[in-house]
């Protein structure tokens, strides 16, 4: 079964880079990895997604390992507003609509 | 404001009640989703309506019944729920291409459901 594994929580200082890891060892060739984040009392918010190569957007970068069994979400300069729970999601396209969310990493930003 | 609204925001119901959750998206998307978020558990995808086709997670009990009358509206009908069904129910929408897969989903704020 598709599955993702993330650390329960991480701490970082404000204005420093943050690297959030995710293991997805059951990934297959056509499966995507998505990242969302959820601020308190809100629904999740899209961050980034990718397949094989590294991806960048205005919010973050996604570094995908060469064997695709792990990935890292990179926030280049964390602010207090980045404090949230970050979810790594395995988009398994072998099965119909398999979208497996991880348990999430609670990111704590220290001023 | 994500363009996805949900009502009600909070709901308390007894196990014998029948209630419905409503979701509306103003983004012109062609797919809508229901998720369940329980405390200390990963989000669970319950139902998907995509390009007028319904797909569901086979582990969702029949006491949850979705309805999608058009591409902008989604309902979740609830009947004879159990206390363990208490959770945050999230609705989302996205634009799905002909090759399938998941594009960026936009979430509503959720309905906090308590079953007594």
C-alpha cells in the first residue's frame, strides 16, 4: 500500500532555511508527490508537487531523491507565518484516486 | 478566502439524527472532494466527484452518502452516525485534466462535526 512517513515535529529559527523530509518508499514510476500545509483553524493549502526532478515555486522548493523514495520540502527563509503542519502526500496513479496523506510534520518557528 | 465555502461550520448531532453538510466552489473546477480529518490521524479521502464520475474509498461506511448535483455543489448526507465519526470534514475542489491525477486542490474551512 502507498504510504508516506514524516517526523512528528521540527523546530527552526526565523529567517533560516527549513528542510522537511518525507519517505515514500512504495512510490512507483508514475506517482507524484504533493505537499500541503495546514495553518490552525484552516483547511490545507497547496504548497508544491513534483514527479522526478526538483521543483521550485514562490512558496518553496521540492527536492526529490534520485531513487524517488524520499523527498525534501525546502522553505528558503522561514517566517513566523510558516508555522503550520506540513503534509507529504503520495499520489498513486496505479490505483484509481489513491491519494495517501502522511501524518504531517508540525513546524515550529522560533523568533 | 479560497473560493470554497462550507456550511455549517459547526454541527452537533445525535446518533439518530439525519443531517447534511454543504460545500460550494466558486472556482469553475470540475472535481470536488470530501475528506475526513480526525485528531491525530492523517487526512482520509472519502469521496471524489471528477468529470461527473463518482469514486469512493471503499472503507467509508454507508452512513455517509455524498451527492453532487452539479460541478459547483457537493453534499454529504449523514445518518445514524457513531461518536467515532466526530471529526473535521473538509471539502476541496480542483481542475482535473483528461490525463487524470491530482492538480492543486483548494480546501474549504471545514465543518466541525460532533456526534453525541
